């Protein structure tokens, strides 16, 4: 079963290891390696600041990835999210989709957001497709925004609104619930 566990002190250096892995780092907008010092300061803010929240994704209790809300704006009820499934053997098995659904649930119910945004490299076809299938729409493209793998890469801005989430959630409840969040084997 896929679950989200609040990021805690015990996860500080696990997330550094994950964030530093090439498969995750190359999909981040700010690739270039992340030093222990930078990570340490970032993680302390993650645990302390009210405008962000982090969760470790667990699969039958085993930590396999992480997801985050950042720039949580209480006035505009808007935030950005980021996520990764860090353990390679856990990718492509529905973990990312299940974690994203749980993250949306937290964002729209617990945090009461109106709009959930993300920025994703246009070259990251797996993530772009996943977000589209979960109802995120394309709002615009930042052209040649990052230098990656010896070329300029566009960045897509995508968003999901609470009303769309409520509709798709109702459809899931009506019979198409994701089995990965209900305890069935992957
Ligand atoms: C993007 C990511 C979170 C997706 O999680 P995942 O657990 O691998 O994805 P899922 O198994 O839930 O599959 C989601 C969709 O992607 C497809 N997919 C997954 N891995 C794929 C691959 N290697 N090639 C092609 N399609 C793939 C699945 O078939 C599924 O598509 P569907 O909607 O047609 O069924 C994960 O691959 C990851 O962490 N990648 C590295 C970091 C990253 O890109 N983070 C996002 C930055 S914005």
C-alpha cells in the first residue's frame, strides 16, 4: 500500500541521497548537484516553515520517494508541488500515480488549496503524461528555460484546480479507485 508520511528528522539524509541520484537530479529544474550544506538548510526550512510541507512516499512501509508542497499561499490558496520516486525498482509500477493522488488529496482537503501548480521539464515525458492523465492542464511554456544534457530545454507550467480534483475523486469513489492505495499488490 502506498502512503505518505510526514518528512521528519530521520529522513534528512535519505532525501539528500535521493535528491543527489542522477535519475532524480536530472529532472529537477535546479540540477547541478546539491551540496550537503544546501540540502541541510533546505531541509530545516522544510520542517519548520509554514509555506511548505514534505512527505516521504512509502510502499508497504518502505520509503521509496518523496513529494512536496512549496510556496503555499494562504491568500490565493495556491501552491507548487514536486515529487520523485527515487528507488529505481519502484518506478513504473504505479507508485508515482498513487503518491500524486494522495498528494492532491492533502493539497485540496487538508491545505484547502484552490490551485495546485507544477513546473516540469518538457523533456520529462513520463511526468508530463502522468500529470495530464491526473487532470493537470498545460498553462504555458517557459521557452529554453534550463540548460540540460548540452541543450536548452523548455519548462511546462501545469495546474490542477480543486473543482477538477473533486470531480475526478468522485469518479474514483464511484468504482475506479486506484488499487495501489487500497492495499492490493502492485
Ligand atoms: C515521474 C515519476 C514520479 C513517475 O512515477 P512512476 O511511479 O515511475 O510512474 P507510474 O508507475 O505511476 O506511471 C505513471 C505513468 O507513466 C508511465 N511510465 C512510467 N515509467 C515509464 C517509463 N520509463 N517510460 C514510459 N512510460 C512510463 C506509466 O506507464 C504510466 O502511464 P499511463 O498513465 O499510461 O498508465 C517517476 O518516474 C520519477 O520519480 N522520475 C524521476 C524524477 C521525476 O521525474 N520527478 C518529477 C519531476 S516534475
